[in-house]
């Protein structure tokens, strides 16, 4: 290649054709949940593609918490999120969910997420103990369905989540020092003013 | 980064007649009420297709847009500028990640999108097919191309598709640093030596025509987009976006004593900017692959894909299966 960029010129020539990508070349997806501040609930932020849960956590940190203050984050395989239907208008999704009788078996924790405004993010409302995710939603309906219309519910088995450990939270302590990432660190105002006073363009 | 290409090809509205009229009416009513459309909602085929195309092109523009600026990381003037530029370029690649994800919720796989980029089947913003000769070209991009992108992105953030709007809200928040950083760089060149001033003036001369192309063809010649406006896929016409950009940034460029290479550029009594129509034939040529850097940009992506392949294959596990991401 004849590029202005010496690094591009140093790239190896690839002679073989680049074939269409195989399925899962970009891996599966993981849902990312972020706690913006200590004491605030976790909220859904988006997804990352990753080969496993551990790398999903690493990539989530890079993609979603590079810039904004963040207290904690966790990730879960998209396939491990149990999703209710989506309702609209004044129809509460809990009114359309089936009744589920208490199941026998060993219970585990499920994290419950609500969508209370279309277009916004799903927000964590609490944890319930159940055997099945359907049952977890049913229980959530009794515990967390108070006043606002809920349009969509997610139930995630807690043991499928990759949480952030207390030690790892130190990762975000460096954020305030990285001033070069802040708009407010680029104060051109004084320099501009001085320049305008000296110049006679205007 | 974003602009241009998506509005270049015309759209066919005749298959709208095949949509269920009751569902279509409910869909349109929801948008008219200002409610967002979410991935599992019913939507017309045309809406899905247009959004995929637009969000995908936006994603490609971010990832290709990282190349002309990325070139200057190794040669940035000073450690501080190097850190800032690295952070900015990392942001742009992050934007691509967010946007690809939003497009995936509509049913197109990331594999397919990357294939289409590399094969030249899907477009990206034409402006990144121009070279960055000097540091000043890089400063032009950071300040003014990003400014143009922000005009588009702020408008699109008020669109109708939930996942795209949420991605754009994040992106816009990060863009504010890009804009301030870029302006800071240009102020330093403007208040520097005669040589520095000349360097930026020359960059401005080179980049002005592609910057005018950035918002897409003039409304007089561009495809009819009424239905896309009604569905809040497109939030303003190309000329409206261009005018907004000129209104916000021409005074800031003039303030620094630079000359914009268009003798007809002025604001008329009604507050609209008048300018020489840019060369739309050149725009078409570049969009269709014949710009100064098209080949290099795609080749760099192609090589990156090929070199990374063994890593991706090594990381694959039999447990994987694909499901459409949630939101
Ligand atoms: Fe940009
Ligand atoms: Fe960007
Ligand atoms: Fe940017």
C-alpha cells in the first residue's frame, strides 16, 4: 500500500481472499448492567460480544465505564435473561403473566428488572427466591408491582452473573485523574480571548 | 462520526401497501405520540431496513473514521495531545461497538455487517476517504467533522427507535470532549506561528468540500424522504443539517481569522446560509469507491480481520449460540 501512514505501509500483504464470516465469528452476546453510583440501582446499558463471561466483563468495562462515574458493573449471557412480553399503553405486564404455583426443589436467587417507561432502560428492582424464572416473575409481581405500570420484566438467576469484586472496584478510582477525557479540561477560552484582543481579523 | 451516504440511495415505498394497515396505523400513532419503538414491537419492513442501513453505516463511519485520526497518534505534538487523541480514537471505536449492537437488535448479525463493510457493499461517511496530510488535518477532523457529526447525532437521538436513541445519548455525551479538544487544538494553531496558521488554513482548504458533502446531497436532488421523516428515522433534511452546522461553526472559524474557500458563503437576510453547491459528482464518485483513500481504508480493515481470525477461532467454544441481544 502507498499510504501517508508508515504503519499502514508496514502492514503485511494478505493475499488470500477474506471469506465471508462464519457464524459466531463475533461470538455470542452478554448483557451489561451498570451501577452509576453507590446506593443507586443497577441499570441495563447494552451488550458486548465476547467469547466468555470473564472477557465480557473486561470488554463491558472498556465499552461502558471508560468515561462516566461508575460504582460497579456486572454481565450475564443474553441467553440467561428470562424475558416477559412487552406491553404498552396502560397495560401492566404483570396482568398478562401466567400464575405460577410454588415449585418444589431448591430455590435460588433471581435479580428482577423492570421497564417502566418505553424508550428508557431496564432498572433493577430487587431479588426474589424461586426455583424457576417464571416463578420468580410471579413472585416479583407480588413484591415489586406497586404503582407504576410495568411494561417488561427480566429475571436473571444470580448465579449466572459475573459481578465486580470489591477489589476490582479500584479500577474506577483512576477515572477522576484522567482529565484528558473531560471536555472541561480543554479551556481554550483564555487563549482565544488573548488571541482575539491581539489580532485584528474581526 | 456520521453523515451522508444513507440518504443517497432512493427508497421504495410501494411495498408499504403490503403491510397490515391496522398494525401500520398503530405503529404510526405510537411514533406520533412520541413513544419509542422497541426491538420486539411490530414494525414495517421498510422501517427495519432503513434503520439497519442507517445505524450500520453510522457504525462503519465510526470505525473507519478512527483511521485518518489514528494515523496521527504516533506523531501527535506532545504527550498531552497524544493522550487526548488516543482517548478520542478509542471513543470512536467504542461508538462503533454501541451502534453495531443497536443495529443487531433489528436482526442483522454483526458478522454480516462486517462482511458488508469489507466487501464495499455497505457505505460509510464519504469524508473519511480523504487523507490527513498534516497534524492540522487531524485537528480539522477532531473539531469540525465531529461538530458535523454532533449536529446529526443530536437530531437522531430524538428519533423513534429506542436502542439507537439510547446509544446516541451515550455517544453525544462523549462527543462533547471531542469537540472541545478539537477546538482547543485549532485555537493553538491559530494563535501560534505563521507556519502553524498556514498549516491549518491549508487543511481547511482541503477539507471544506468534503465537509459540505458530509450532510448529503442537496434537498433539490436527494431522494424523497417524507415517510422516513414521519417515522422519525430521519430527523431533518440534508440542507437543514448543513445549514445548522454552518450557522454554528462558520462564525467560529472566521473568528480565528481563517478564510473559508467559498466566495459565495454568506448568511442571507432570512438567516439561511448561501454557498456554492459542492461538486455532487465528486461526492458520488467517492461514495462509490473512487476517493483518494477508499482502497486503503478497506484494505486496513481487511488485513485486521484476516490477522485477527486465528485469535477469534481459538476463543470459540462449543457452548456458543447466537440470540438477538435484548435492547
Ligand atoms: Fe468523530
Ligand atoms: Fe463518534
Ligand atoms: Fe467524535
